[in-house]
């Protein structure tokens, strides 16, 4: 694309406003002592709780690398000592589901399959109940804005993990095409950044930490715009 056309597109696209975010955990009042109660809780709990137990954990401070990829799988292993169930729950990738209700059904199907396999219902100790939690996102305007996509190569490495969560994870609940904010913004330039958007789509938002996602995005943007500069 010619430089004049690029400038014309840039005039039509608003700057990318950088937001930061944090999560406030809120109790739902629903808990489970055994796998059957857990199943009932999954049916009753609001969608925001399902989202929290898959995605919200990414923003929670941790001092070790979690063994399982979501809170449900972690409780199945540590609370119920049901390793096979934990492994089945851990491979559920929420990115594969277009709707939280579909994700809920996937978890329910996995739990019900385990209940059908044995007459014995796994129980947790009294102090190892599963407490369903939802989260409320608090969004802050950083006052920073990216004027042109080329700036992404300089800015992304300095973004907070809260910004990465908001723009790359939470965005999938807000954008019409269930995509990250970077891709949605780049689409405003028409086909010019189609290849860059395709590369963004290869970054797995789930089986990585926010710091790892930030590192991947930084490498991706620097690589892409480095190539453009060399053309």
C-alpha cells in the first residue's frame, strides 16, 4: 500500500487508547463439598463466575506455576483428589467456545461423564470446599494512546499485565467479532494490516501467563514492523 494511502487511513482511525485493569473477586454464595454439589453449582452460577474461574486467575498474583489451567481442574485434583477428572477439565480451552454457556456445558459434560463412571461420588474435606466466585473488572484510563500501529513495536513491552488482560483477554467479551482490541483496531486500516492480524490470531491467549503473552506480542510487533522497514 502506498504511503499516501496509509496516511489517509491513519486520519480516519482513532488512536488506540491504552487501558489498565484489575479484578475484584466477589463471592456468589454457592459452594460445593462434593462432585455432585459441584455439578449443581455449575448449573446455577452466573456466567461471570465461569469466566472468572477460567480467565480471571490470570490476573491473580501467584507465587508458583499452576499445575492446572483453570480453577475447576485445580480443585478436582487438590480438593477431590480426582486426577483423571482434573486432567480432563484442564484440557478444556475456553478460546474454543464462542459463548460462556457453551463453555459451561463443556465443563458440565465432563463432570457428568465422571459421575456416570462410578457410583462413588468424590468428596472434599470440610476446609477444601469449592467456592464459586465472580469478578468485577475495574478499568482505568492510563492517559496514553497509540497514534499509529508502528508504535505497537515500541509500546507493548512496557504495558502492565492489567493492560494485556484488558486488551487481549477481556476484549473478547466486548468486541463484535470476539477478538482482541489490537486486531479490532488494526481492522480500521482496511486490508493494510491483514497479515499482522493473522499473526495475532496465532498467539494462544489461554495456555500462557500474561507476561508470556506480552513477550509474544512484543516479538510479533517488532518482527512485523522490522520486516516492513526492510522492504
